[in-house]
C-alpha cells in the first residue's frame, strides 16, 4: 500500500468522528505537543544546570585539598598505589570524590575514592603537557559512570619537579537520580495536563457547539414535520448567532413563500370556479337541447354562444396572468433591450381604443427610451389602460401622458377609496365595488412586477379633479443610446 493510502485511512476515520470529538482530540493533541516541548526543555535545562554544578564542584576540588593529598602520596615511602589499599584509605579525607594521578607513562596512582579510574588518551595528553585540562565521562570496570576533570599538575620531589595529571571524578548517578525523578514527575504532570486538556476541550466543544446542535435539531424537526414556525435563539453577535439569525430569516422567507403559494392556489381556484361554473351551465343547456331534440331559439342560442366565448376568453386571460406571475422575479421571460416607451404606449392605446368606443382618449407622449422587456412592458400599459376603460363612465375621457419617464393614465371614474390604495397591487385583490366587473385582480400585480423588472415603480392614486391616476416611473433617457459597433 502506498504511503498516501496508509495516511488516508486514519484521516478518513478522523473525519468520520463527530465534530466535538475532533475538536477535543485536536485540543488534546495541541496541549500534548506543548506540554511535551515544555517538559523536554525543562529536563534538558535542569540536566545542563546539574552538570554545570558538578563540573564547578570538580574544579573547586582540584584547587583545594586534592593537590595536597597528591603530594602526600608521592612523598610517602609507599610509592604509587595502583589500586585502593586493602582495609581502607590510609590518606582518607572528606573530599567526597575519586582522585588519582596519571603519570606521563600512563601509570595511574590512586589517591582517594573507591578505586582507580580508567586512563584515557585525553588524560595522557594532559599528563604529557599537551593540554592544560579536560572534562570528560568514563565508565569504570564496575559499570559506574563518572564525570572526570583532569588537569595538569607539578609535584616537588627530591629529584626535582615532576609533570603529571590529576584526575578528580564524581559519579554521574549523583545527577542522574534527580533527573530520573524529574522525568517521572514531568511525565506524570504532562499526562494529567493532556487528560485535563482533552476533558476541557470536550467541554468547550460541547458548550460552543450547543447552538449548532439546536440548529441541527431545528433543521431535522422541519425536515420531519415541515413546520416552518420553528425559531432558534440568536443571542449575541458571534458567528453562531449570525448563523441562527440567517436560519430564522430563511425559515421565515420559506414560510411566507409557502403561504403566498397556498393563497395563490386558493385565489386562483376561486377565480377559476366562476367562469368554469358558467361554462358548464351553458354547455349543459346546449347538450340538453341536442339530446331532447328541442333546439333553442336562434336568439337564445346566439346569446349562449357569445357567453361561452366570453368565458373562454376570460379563462385564457386568467391563465396567462397566472403564468406570468408564476415566473421567478429574477427570471425575465425575454431579453432586456432598449425600447421606445412612447411607441409602446401609443401601440397599447390603439389596442385599448377598440374596447372603449364610447370614450374619449387623449395622448401626450414625449420620447423616452428605457431598458426593459418590450412585450411585458406593453402588456403592463394595456392593463393600466384597461382599468381606466373599465371604471370610466360613458362619454368620459382617458388621458395618457408621458413626460420625463413618468407615464400617467388618468380616468374620470369614481376613484379608489384611500383605505383600499395599499391593497391595489396585491394578487387577486379586487375592490368591493369592482367585483361585479370582469377581471381577475391580477392586472395591477403584473404592472408592479414589470415596472420593478425595468428598475422603476408603479403607483395608483386619487386624481385631484376626481378619478384615478396610475403612474409608471421608469429610468431611461429622451434619446436612444448610441449603438455599440
């Protein structure tokens, strides 16, 4: 298996753990690395200090009574002892160290301590005058590790001064035992620290992720019950609180969209029921006439067919309006392009004139170019003019003006009460006084939607001289923009 495969399996198992477990493990690992680094650094610092103290004590002994002791050995009649004399140290002192002399020929003369130290090449170099001193470690034949300080010395004899080396040694066990004890203490404390860090990390992870658990529970509850009224507490200003507020905003928007969808379906069903019921009644009359063999009078039959045709037209218009409103606001049906609003308004006026032959139409249209969907914009203008025709009295005047991007349609009808103005752009909303007139209540919703898609606004207000004014404000310019080559 490749190294990447060997590393991938633990990584995959780690990712499979819960988030709080991963956080606790990461915290414990980070603390373990930090504690281990501190413990190792502490151990090495103590070891360095203890060795430095041991070296200082060896140097102090070399300048104290050790030299006097060496002179006593060489001046005695016993000669140079190759090992510790049996029965104890005839020249015992309180040096608390092993001391021996090293002659240039490699002979070691015991002075003090448990036995003779091994002679190394560094000791011989000092004894022959090649070096002044040396500090090194040796291991005795008994397996004891010693720290040895060897320095050059001269002793006076009858034949003159003799050059030799004096080695002073202390067992390294004097510092190894405290270091071993310190290592166990550091290991114990580090273990407690790592375990405590893991427990603290798990507690912090649980505490910090509690809002995430609440969010997860809310999402699971919504997925299970489709209850969009659930809200999560969002105290504070941290990232979790922002996430909770975003989730609450999302569920509120979803609930509102679902309510609007349900209301749209209910309103559409209500609006479709009336023309469908009338169609069914008329068709049943025609079918019964054919089944019984008693034809309807020509006038009644013509009136019945005209009613069926009008109802089919109303159904087609209602379905078209529903299709228009069902499209997402951010998904225009056609491409936006620069269109001449004054030409679109003139074309819409020509279409509407046929629907109100008994009315007077006036138009003052200044050039104005906007970026919009041409077909949708013309339909919006037609809807506004249709409303003016619907509510105008016989012989009334419908005024259409376009000035500086503001398209105004004014009629001479009864006007709209002030309390109804906030509702005129709602889907399927119809004034109580207009319920007997044809229409579905979707026209002005389409007008507002089209104006917003072109970056403008739509407004309905009472005219000062009576009647109603519908105003479309669309951004643009009085001249078309230059064509891009």
